[in-house]
C-alpha cells in the first residue's frame, strides 16, 4: 500500500490512514478489534531433524520411456482420422506421464520430482495443437465494449461453452483431474464449517475473512456447476447472507459492513458476490438475486462510486497513481461485480464503475511490473497484484470479448511470470521486504493465464505442480494442450536490471530440492509502495534442501507508523526487520542505508540451461555472478561494493565486499542455523545438514562473531517493540573504520565427494565469467 500518493491530493485522508491502527476503528465506532491471530511469518519453529516428504499428491505413473512419442508431425495432416488419432496419442501420452511431481515437500511446500529421464514426457514446453483443447468462444464481438456483455451466463472467467467442454478435458488431462478432485474436497471441507465469521484485524481490516468468503464461493460455485446439486447454492446463500450481516453472528457496522476504509476488503467481497451472482445466475430466485444485488450495491459498488468520485472521502486513494496491488485488487473486485450485475442493476453503479476501473487499471495496475518484469512492491505482493490483474483481464475477456489493453498496455507485463519463477528459490521465495497478509485466494495461478496469453508454456508447466494450483480458475485458465517439462531448456540464471530492483537469481538445478540457489538485490529504496526494507546488497542462499541465509519478513503491520512513508526519518526504518541491520548486507556506522541510494549493477552468466532430465549436474565451468556498486547507499563510506558468484560447477559461493569506510563496518547474515565459530571460520548446522563458511585472505582482525537477531543497543527506540526472531542467529564480521576486501566462501557439505576449490582473489571490477577459473 502506498502512502506517498496521499501526500498530495489526499492529505487529510493520509493523516487518517497513517493512524489507522485499531484506535481509528474504535474512534469511528466501527468495531472493537479482536485479539490478533498468530502470524505465519513470526513463528519459526526449529526442526532439528530432516523433514520427510509427507504430502503425496499423486501416484507416479512411470514406465513411459520408449512409449509412443507425442507427435506433432501429424498435426498438419488433412485427414481428420489422422488428426483424431494424433489427439488420442497425445492424450494417452499425457495420461501415461501423469502428474510430474510425486509429492509436495512438507517444510517448504515445493514440488518433488522423480529422479528420472522421461524422454516421452520431459520435452520442450509446447502448446500442442494436436491435443484436446478448449473450443473457440462463440462470442466474438467485432467491436467489444465494456458495457456490452455476452448474451449467456456465466460471464465471469468461465462461460457456458467452457463448462460444457470441461468434463471431457478432465478425462484426458491428469492435472485437471487432480484439481477437480481437490476442489470438490476443499468445498466439502468448507461446507462443514460455519460461515466465515467477521473478524476485524486492525489496519489489516477484514481482508482475511473477505478472501475466505471469496475462496468458498469459488469452490461452492464450481461444485454446483459440475453437479447441479442445489445444496451448494443454498450453502453459498448462507455465506452471502452472513457477509451481508443477515446471518446469526453479524458482520460489521450497518453503515459500512464491507469496511470501505480499507477498500481491499470491499473489493474482495464485491468479487465474491459477483462470482456467486453470475455462476449461479440461473438458479437464484428473483428475490435472492435482488437481495444479493442490493447488498452488493450498498456495501460494494456504492462505496466504489464514492471512492472514485467523491473528493471528500479518502477511500479511493489507491486509484490515484498507485502502481501496486491495491490498484489491481480494488479495480478487479469492482469490475467483476459490475460485470456480473450489468443490465440487472438499475442504479447505474455498475456501468459507471466500468467506465472508470478499466481505464484506471491500464494507467496504474499494469505498471506495477517494471521493465525487467519485477513486481515493484515486493516478490510476495506479486501474488496479490497479479491475481487481481489476471482476474480482471480474464473476466473482461469472458464477459465482453476484450481485455482493453490490460495484457499489452505495459509491453513488459509478460515478464511478470519470469519474475515469479526466478524469484522462487530451491526452498522458497527470495521474499525481500513485506510478505503481506494471508494469501487465501491470492495464488500464483496468474501464471496459467499468462502462459497462454503470452505464449510462455513454461509458466503453466511450472505452476501446475505447485501446492496452490488446485483453484477453480485453473480449470479454465489451464490450457490442456500443454506438453513438455518447464525445466527443459530453461536457463538457470536471470538478471533483472531495472534501476528499481536490480537483482539476480542463480541456481544449480530447477528440479533438485537440494540445489544451490542464490538471490541477491540492489535497487532503489524508494518507490516500492512502502513495502521494502533498507536492503541494498541483501541476499539469500539455499543448499542441501534448506535456507542458510534468509529474510525476517514482515514486522507487525499494526505497529505505529510502520507504513508512514519511505523518507529517511520514517519510523518504519526504526523497526529491526526493516532496518539495514536486519538484512543480509553491510552495515556502516551502525546506521541505516541512505533512502536515496541509486546503486549500479553488473552481472554475468554462462547461460547454462537444464536439459530434459530432472537429474542435472552443471559443467564445472558453469557459473554466474552479480556485482553492485552500492556506495550511494551509505553515509560515511567513500566506497562500498559487493559481489557474489557461484564456483566449482555451482557447488560453492563466494561473497566479496570491497569497502572503504570512515565508520565501523559490520558484515551481517541472518540464519536459522546453529552457528559454531572458530576465528575466521564458522560451521552452520540446520535440518541435519552442514555449511562451512570461511573468511578468505582474512584482513587483520577479521573473525566471525554471532548475536541474536535484535537491535543494537545504540539504535533509537522504535515506536513499538520489535517482533522477536526466535531461532535466528546473526553471523557477523565486525571491523573498525578502514579499507577492506572481505571474501567469504560458502561450502555446503554435499557429502558427494565434491572437492572444494579456493578461488583466487580478484577485484570486483575485474570479475568476469572466467576470472575465477583455476
Ligand atoms: C470431479 O471430482 C468429483 C469428486 O471426486 C467426481 O465425482 C467427478 O466425477 C469429477 N469430475 C469429472 C468430470 O471427472
Ligand atoms: C484444497 O485441497 C488440496 C488437496 O485436496 C489441499 O492441498 C489444499 O491446501 C486445499 N486448498 C485449500 C485452500 O484449502
Ligand atoms: C447440469 O445442468 C446443465 C444444464 O441443464 C447440463 O447441461 C449439465 O449436463 C448438467 N450437469 C450434470 C452433471 O448433471
Ligand atoms: C440482507 O438483509 C437486508 C435487510 O433486510 C436486505 O436489504 C438485503 O437484501 C439482505 N441481503 C442478503 C444478501 O441477504
Ligand atoms: C461525499 O462524502 C461525504 C463524506 O462521506 C458525504 O457526506 C457526501 O454526501 C458525499 N457526497 C456525495 C455527492 O455523495
Ligand atoms: C527461518 O525459517 C523460516 C521458515 O522456513 C523462514 O521463513 C525464514 O526466512 C528463515 N529465516 C532465516 C533468517 O533464514
Ligand atoms: C514520515 O513519517 C514520519 C513518522 O514515521 C513522520 O514523522 C514524518 O513527518 C513523515 N514525513 C513525511 C514527509 O511525510
Ligand atoms: C549469454 O547470453 C547473453 C544474452 O543472449 C549474451 O549476451 C552472452 O554473451 C551470453 N554469454 C555466454 C557466456 O554465452
Ligand atoms: C578511501 O577513501 C578516501 C576518501 O575518498 C581516500 O582518500 C582513500 O585513499 C581511500 N582509501 C583507499 C585505500 O582506497
Ligand atoms: C584489474 O584489472 C586492471 C586492468 O584491467 C589491472 O590493472 C589490475 O591489476 C587488475 N586487478 C586485479 C586484482 O586483478
Ligand atoms: C533503467 C530503467 O529502465 N528504469 C525504469 C525502471 O522502472 C521504473 C518503473 O517502472 C521506470 O520508471 C524506469 O524508467
């Protein structure tokens, strides 16, 4: 969320919003906040034993090697009999290959692939026209208009012709089949629960419960349409009534039940209502329809019109130059809901909003993606923003026949899929900055839509094995003509070089859960909707199935001034998890980095690509590196440069810092490992694995030390206490002012006979792909 934009046109509202901790809601008489539930990011529990893979998602269907190859050579055949035979062949090959991932890792929720070469299935990512696919949409207006909707229902995401085609596609596609079953199971689980209870979570509002209502409506709606069983309509009605305040437990204050002060909540509930209205249109009674519509207009679209048109309310700040998730989510919710009731709505709200939201999203939401593909807020906020964008574009296409530029206005938006794939490490996301609230309906499934839209089949092949892929949207966004393996031919490294988030992703494999992975960033410290940290030079490191250098994630969103602004003096930068000392980078003079930093970067990669097999060992000269001049991020230092590179066929990592500083220098790295130090060497143990870390050519006095992950005693006191970081240790090199070349070598103990190398000392400015060959 951004507070910057508010400073100009919404000054007064900015003040309100800055202070919108629970007391804001209390002072307006809205609600007394209930106790906050435990947050997922703050309770890391140390697990000393390697965690076994426990979640089996599907039986592996092996033995495909040598079976019929899925042939596209017959797709050009003029004989329909041959075409049908080819389609049957592709289908049977797909069914035989089954679900690629055999399980989901229980600690990191990553897919586990079999160690195998499967020449029939692990082929180049392709949309194979010979395989069974979706029919063409019979609704194809020559001159689409947002106010001119298709004649039939449903309008949103999945028109009737797709529902009609789906059962046959499920029969011939193992992923659609798996997801269908999962969604039925999910619906049964939600069915057994009472309606989502109202819960006001301070300045996070009622967003969690809004997304849960949406999640349930999606699942209930899906199962209803697949069974025609009206139980699911009744159950949806119960959920809608509860969120209207017509249930037995109440839902917020009469005048603003959907919490328009935190408009994301209003938008997500509007989307939920829109989906319910549209997907069950034919079965609702006229009374139910009018009740759904009256509640939607009263608490959703009406406040939406106010947000856009009434300058004396602040609820529409997100429409004003906010290139981030708020703009995408809010415009999407209003759009889906408006499309759902367009024509039935006699108030004019729906048509008025459609005249505003589409244009606004094209000016703002789509530009949250930088020219290099990076989601400019943070890697985690990509989930919220890209879900909003994908739902909005998909709904407009299905309802009216056009995306009105949402896919193309930003010509680099297609790279948002690369951003997510490369941001995902061997264990988890390189999740710098804030991670956001619980995700619920915010998934990575925009990748499915983008795969087809931008002809990037690897996006969908990657996402279909992920734990969050059983989603009603994917039953329609997934193109079942997909064949191949996402990793086949995929480069191991990618550098993202836009000035705002210069960063790089490097790894030793896409399919080995024990792979080496390094993510490192520089970039500017302003312009991220106040979701970033002061973290130029920050890095994460995975190896041996665990994360050795990691992020602390969110502070408490309810802490005073946590989102106040991104100026140097902001209280946000007084919280440990947001300060420079809470990052894996260089700290100088025990002082935060300069928010006006404008680092530069350089990078190199051997362009190594993985082959078809999941078993992959890079060549010994395969490497990648990233360097940054981050001097501008520091006060009191004439020069600070950092570089990181993979060594020895991607088995080792060298982190090098060249520092000339007139204040004390501290090298810091946060780890969940247990740390044992011996001078310039440290042994880290975690999850039953070991990582040796050593300072090479140690400058005089350079040794490791360690501390708990908490603020230095010299720091200013923040407005509220920091969150504890239990189990996290900071590995430190502390040095007085001076000039240093600090080289830290990471040797994961692979126990596979690896012979470690000791790299030569090369100035960062002289780093090349071959500069460290022995
Ligand atoms: C979808 O899953 C449900 C529940 O397992 C099953 O009854 C149904 O037959 C499946 N649909 C198709 C088309 O296979
Ligand atoms: C849906 O069910 C699948 C497996 O059946 C599970 O992995 C997934 O977490 C469930 N999704 C939700 C949102 O509960
Ligand atoms: C549900 O009803 C629709 C419309 O009448 C029909 O096309 C479809 O086959 C039915 N589905 C099932 C599973 O009965
Ligand atoms: C909830 O109750 C109010 C007041 O009776 C009514 O106007 C509204 O239509 C109802 N909405 C739903 C979804 O039941
Ligand atoms: C604009 O908002 C103010 C404050 O909520 C309200 O009093 C006023 O009636 C609104 N104006 C219009 C035209 O809706
Ligand atoms: C510690 O582990 C948790 C859970 O996997 C992770 O979220 C966090 O980033 C890790 N912290 C560090 C400092 O590695
Ligand atoms: C930024 O926020 C701080 C509080 O964290 C406040 O004191 C300061 O005035 C704000 N600066 C601007 C420019 O809004
Ligand atoms: C890697 O690919 C890039 C982009 O195509 C190219 O500029 C570079 O020269 C390649 N490097 C090597 C070592 O092949
Ligand atoms: C460090 O920077 C200072 C100030 O620019 C400069 O005078 C000095 O020569 C530098 N030291 C080294 C070793 O480069
Ligand atoms: C770096 O390269 C420069 C010239 O390109 C050379 O003079 C210098 O000796 C090199 N330094 C190292 C440490 O290799
Ligand atoms: C160098 C470069 O391309 N900078 C761009 C980075 O992204 C921002 C935000 O999209 C652009 O404004 C810059 O021009």
